[in-house]
C-alpha cells in the first residue's frame, strides 16, 4: 500500500531530479558559438598575423633566378635562434641569382610590419647597389608564374637599405618598381627608384618598417611611426624585370592585391618579425568577427 508520506517523498524527489536535469541541459553548438564569440571578440583589438612564426619557413615559398621554384639554393634562407636569416656563407660567387621568399597567401588591404637588420659582408660578385639592400615586395605576381630565369617578380618594392658608415645619407623604405609604375601627385610616376624622407640607419641596428596598403588606392611607407613616402594606383608597367611572361605582364593592369615577398639579393639580412594586420574583413557589428579597423568590407568573411 502506498501511504501519503511515501507519495509526498516521490513527488519531492521527482521535482529535485527535474531541477537538476534542467540545470545541466547542454547548450547547442550555435549557442556555444554565440556565447564564445560574444565573450571573446573585442572589435577594437587588433589581430596581427605572424607571417614568420619564428621556428621555420612554414607558409613560405622560395624562388631563385635560374633555379626551380622551391629550390633553396645554397641553403641561403634559414631560421636560426628565432630569426629568419638570409646568408651567403655557402656561396662562392654571384651570377645574377636573385632570390625571393614569398608568403603563400595573397592580401589586398593590410598593414605590414617587419623588423630587420643587415649583418656581415656582401657575397663576392654582388652588384654595388645591392650592398646592405633588401626589400619588402608587395602585390607580387604569383611565384609559380615567374619564368625560371626571371630576376625579380612584378611587384611594388619597399626598398630596405642600410647606411654604409661613410657619413652619406642612405634612406630606407624607398620605392622601387620592378615591372610596375605608381601615381604621385596626380601624375604617372615612372622612375625605377624613389628615395624616402627617412634617416640613415648605419651598423647592425634593428629597424622597424611598416607599410599601409589599401589595394590600389593608397600605399604608405612608415618608419619610426612617421610616413616617409606615399603614392597611389600601383599598376603593371615599365621595365626592370627580365625575362617575363608577356601573358603575365600586361601593362596598365591595376595592382589591387598580390603576394608578399622578402629578398635575397646578395646582402646578409636578419628578420626577427614579419607581421600583418588584415584591413579587409567583416563590417557587420552583429558578426562574431567584426572589427572596427577594417578598411575594406567583405561580407563573405562574416561569421555569425
């Protein structure tokens, strides 16, 4: 027989079990995602991408003139003690084998920063202009489209120069234009290299260079937080790249995006940081990856 006290106990236990069950009902994947996104996303926090991871060359592809894509000729590019090194200790001479190391993902709107220094002596036989010379190559053609003997990729170069210790000015963050032209002061600008207004950096000191790139609308070179050169409308054109596939070099084509590369052109160089802030992304404040600093809106990048 069921007594009234027994019935009351059963009811109380049932209520307790129901309460516990309700308390531990798991969130759906959507609920978990929304909760996590809303808790973690700070629309004002800059999310820099470390293009160089400090450990190896993962994510990069090497191309030396006169050599096949991917051939790290004479073990020139290495990672030692957290530094990306360009070295020529295994070279016995130089025969126009200019090298470039490409990051495998193209970008269009971004802020790029690199910290570099020049060390050691130039490889024997290197041209005089290449002493203490490297560069950030922007809006590069895809490395697989370069001809085997091609010296430089079609690109916009942020030329990095070190002082020669002779008291003469030698600016850095200059502009060079292999297979390209730009617009300055409203006019097509065709000189191959244009100096910046930076100071000279002698010795083996570390230098931080930054570049703000807005597709083909604006490119700004920055040293020590100060703009030292600015131009617009980068486009394919001009010379200073050879040989080149005419199907790739179509003069007048706007350079709106492309690959990023650094150089190996006879000067031993260290990079301790190469990082990028993507300025293209989701501009919808309701999205979990919305950022206030995006310059270029891309709704396809939104996550909800």
